[in-house]
C-alpha cells in the first residue's frame, strides 16, 4: 500500500523480514500442482496482529474431491473461517492444498475434518470452522460443518456455542 504524507510517497506494509522468508510458493512462477492429497504444501506466515481477535475467512467455490466408492467427482464450496494466533495461512498454499483433493477419495464429512485438522496442525488457531456445501448427487446434498476452539479458553466455549447454534436460522442456498 502506498501512502502520501507531507508530499512524500512511502510504502506501508509487511516487510520481507516479518515472517516471509520461508515462503516457497507465493510469487513462484514454477508452481507444481499436486493432484493427490498434499498437506505438505501448506505454508504459514507470522500474524502481525496477534494482540487482537479477528476472523480470517476463505470462500473456495471450486473445491473438488472424489467419492471413495464410485470415484465420481464431488463439487463443493468450502468455507474456512478462523481466529489466528501467532500464524496465518498463506493463501496460495491454501489454494494448492485444496486443489490437491482433486483426486482424493473421501466422504464429504472426512474432507472437512481433514482440512480442519491440517490447518490446526499448521496454525494452532484460537478458533476455526470449516463448512463444505456440496452440490447434490443422487438427489441429496451433504453440508458437513465442523469447528474447534482452543481447549480451556473462551474459544472452546465459543466453539461449543456455535456448534449448538450453527444451523438455527434457515440459509440461502446459492451454490446449487
């Protein structure tokens, strides 16, 4: 971001020394796409705002995986929301990670829980939820939702509350 102050332009933002030196994917023009489940592509950067709670939300409308029995493709919009602590996920690595499910055979419920578990392992977030809204196949849609709050904290209480109340209000279905 460029700012104008007292007739001078200067750059305001994250410096390369602030948690960026270990990134291998962002800006890499030779990115390899994994066609099988690849949690190792996930990368994180330092959260420069760990002094406050805030949500990071990702909407991924082109998620695909395979049915483990029929090998037919399943399509979903994957929603990921989390309250970071010390680390945030680098978005290109998340995109490549989600793409790696393309040939992964698992049930919808397994996919959302695997994604959440991998992000917990990478980030150790204060709170996280993952919701997969799968398109119908065979006349039925499956929309698994899971969440986690750090044990022994207000985030665990938040997770319990959101779990008990996550589906009380009718939603607008817009991905089918």
